[in-house]
C-alpha cells in the first residue's frame, strides 16, 4: 500500500525532528531531571562509605535557612537588575548610533562587537588586572604615581560588586545592541519622513515611533540578558572568588563551591535546581509579555 503525499511529508518532517528532539532530551532535559534527582539525596564526594541517602526535600529546607545561600540569592538578583538595566540602556544607545548612516559604519559595528566576542574568562582576567590595587590601570589613571593613595578595589565589598557589574556591562552591552539594531532596521523610513512633515521633533519621533516599534526587540534583549546574567559564574570565579566576605557570592558560584570545594553533591544540585527554577519563571514572564506585544503590533 502506497503512502499519500501528505503522509510522506509528515514522515519526512518527523525524520528531521527526531534527531533534534533526541539531542534536546539528552543534553537538556536529562541533566535537569538528574539534577532534581540528586537534589533529593545526600551525596558527599570523597566519602563513598556513606553512599547515596534519600532525604526528600531536606536539602531545599536547608537551602531556605542557609544565610549564605540567601545572601547569594540577593546578590544574584541585584546583579541581574543592575547589569541588565545598564546593558539595555547602553545597548539602545549603541544601536541608535550604529543605525545611522555615516562613513566607516561597518568598521564601527565590527569594533563594537569585539567585547562580546572576547571569551568571558579572558575579559574577566583583563578587568581583574585593571582593578588590581598594586599595578592596576584604574589606580594609575586616578592617582598616577601616588602609590600611597591606591585603592584595593576588589578588597572592598561595594567596589568589588561594582567591578563585576562593570565588567559584565562592558562585555555584553554590544550583544543587546545587536538585538535592538535588528528591531531598528525593520522600521520603515517613511514613518520618520511623515513625522518630520508633521513637525515632530527628534525626541517625539523617538518616543512615539522608535520606542513602541522596537519594544519586542527590547524585550528579547532583556530576556536573553536576564537569563544569562542570572547564571553568572565565570566573572565571579576569576575576579573575586565570591569575596570579600561573600559580597560578590552569587548562586551559581555558591553551588560550584558546595559541589567541588566541599563535596556536597546533593546540596549543590539543589542550588542548581533553584537557579533553573528562577530562570525558568522569569523566562515565562518575559515570553508572555513578549507574546502580548506581538499580538498588539499585529492588531
């Protein structure tokens, strides 16, 4: 019995989708489910005699009572809020700049993307040297040869936390700019021409035309940057190691220390599950908001 054309198309589509679903299942869903499984057990690396003990939600209760974990959660939320705000703000400014037509625009666009292209570990090491209290560039610029006035930027809680925010904003603002630029390029020039004919000022064109039409692009940039900022690890690992006094300790780094420094595999997996849940909930909120924006634009 020969299959119809529609059935053949469905089988072909299924054959294309199965490898993708298999890849996602193995490399995305399985690690998540296995982390949840580990979080329900007490596992101590290096002490195999204790075995794997099922403790249910005990790790989660301990996490909610852990002052260091709560401090790390607070630091993470502050880092996400401040860094994403400045990244979107600077990204918008950069996108508006490189959207203009001027000589050498291609070179400027390529150079702006250089910080994003640099591996995070490399850029983190660079910023660690910049903020170094003995031979850092920042102290040299601010105080010159007056070594007695040099500040230990990474040894003070406020400055250390500000340093990792500066490093993150410097690196990823260009990524936000790239996403916002894509939204700017789909706005018809005729809208601005009509607005100028009607006597609209530059600020009115920006607030009445540009901002409403790039709102979906802004939300997409905000979604990606929020998810990435909430999983920050390498910046903290290279620049501050969570110090001083846990002032830059974030959830991902705290989970790393619990697993690899203290050997608490079950408890560290609980931290990872918490990071996943918070990121997932934030993503759902953004996606629902983004869906409403698209429906409004279509209407």
